[in-house]
C-alpha cells in the first residue's frame, strides 16, 4: 500500500512539475531530491571506526586472493576499483569458473545504500563482506579457514593488532569484515559535474545535460532514484507497469521475496544507485543490457509506462553521465608473506 501510494504521489508530482527556466530554479528543485557526495568517507552507522590502520588492513584483505579457497579470487575480482567498482561481466565468475546468478553491483559509494546486494539481504558493508567469501559460487571459503590463513602470517596478525587495539584475539572473521567495511567506506566518488552544479557552479553542466536533469525529474525517474546515491535507498518492483521479457527479468529470480518470503516482494529489487552509471555496464540485476540508452528506454516503459522519444532519452543519458565522480585511486597493496603453515590453495 505504501509503495503504491508513493508511486501515485510521484505521478501527481510529475503532472504538476513546473518548467524550470534557469539554473537557480533547476538547482533548487534538484536540491529537494538529491545530495552532494562528500569528499571524505562518512561515519558508519554501525559505529565501526574508520582508522588509517583499519583502512590499510581492509585494503589488503580486499585485494588478497588468498582469502578464497582456490587462492584465485578476491573482492577486487568482482568489484574492480579501476572499472567503476564492477567487473564488466553480465554475472561474475567464481570458484570452479561458475557464473553467479546476478550482476555484481558497484561498491563505489555503496556506503550510502540502505542495504547491500540487489535484494538488500545484508544490512551493511561488513555483513556484505562475509557473503561472497563463503558463497560456493564465489570464493567458496569458510570463516575458520580465513582466520587460519590470517593467523599463519605474522604480517596480518600485526595488522589486526594495530587495527583492533586492546582486543585479546583481534584476528576474527568479524574483524575481517569490519576492516573491509572501513576500506570500502572510503571508496566515494565526489566532485562529479552534477555535484559541482548542485554546489553552485552554473557552467558545470551543459544545456543537454540540464535538459536531461529536468526530464529525469519530470518524467518520474527520481521517484525511485533519489537521495545522495540516486537510488540504493528503497525497494521497488521491476516491471511496475509492464514487466520486461524473461531475458531482462529472469523468472527464476524473484528478488527480495527470497529474503522476506512476502508475496508483495516478488520481483522487487533495491533501486540501483545511478552514481557512475555511465561506466558500470552492463545493467540490471541480470546484466543483460549493455547500452545505457536501452536501459533508460526499458525503465521508462516498465516503471513509468511511457515511451520516451529518442531526443529525451539522449538528454537523460547525457545527464546520467554527469553523475560520474572522481574515481578513487588505490595503491595496490603488498601482502604479508605466506608461511609454511599458510593453508595451500585448493584445486577448483
């Protein structure tokens, strides 16, 4: 009921939206829906402190393939920092060269999402970090094996002691996840052209991009894609007006229903964050669409029940390009050296 009411209100807003004739009016309208990405990582709602030591440890753990059973896969494998936080595949490849069921979402700016994964099953980044490590189709490891691997290397033991001072036994799977969370929280992309515009720089966006912003708001895209991350803060049915075909919306993936077992959550997914969307193809949880223009067209028909003309789609795509921020520059870490007691990689 709340979801339907929200869309009804959104439709009313679309019909009543004023024509925005100048930058000042457009900026004020946008400020009511969106926020600027900050230059630094925000405080974590979980209370996990972001310290230099913890971030450095989390960086190593994020890149280290020894956290997987085979010694081949790391967090970086599916969430490549240099590729917009994704792997550029329809669905990721993991242990035994298996293909995962869903497209890997970006971890850039993921700290701003209401929850993690397409179905929101992880409440925060720390909980998310534990999932792929244990998933048979991804890293196929166990918490005990991860801890044993870490304890076998003095460099990691020292890093955990520095990151979690005062703890009698700091090398734990929980702290493993907290360190990765601290690192991932730093992966924000500020200073996009849109952020510059929102902060008062009239020349930050060109005329086509501003037309796209107007269309994005007037057509109702911002009903689901709003807030600091342009999404990631709510759950909506995919195919609200008209369901896309099974190639785009696989019938076997019922979305958030698998988490809540509530009928209303069938084919409901977390609204995809649109920050850096121009550099994170392919699109949707199925990863079946590679062209952003096509993705915008599908969303207009399936979510808004509207066929947009090509010029409007081009304008919206141009605007979405302004959401690409400064990409994080991460120095690839040097890992602690394995020892004779470090578990050997298992064959896949």
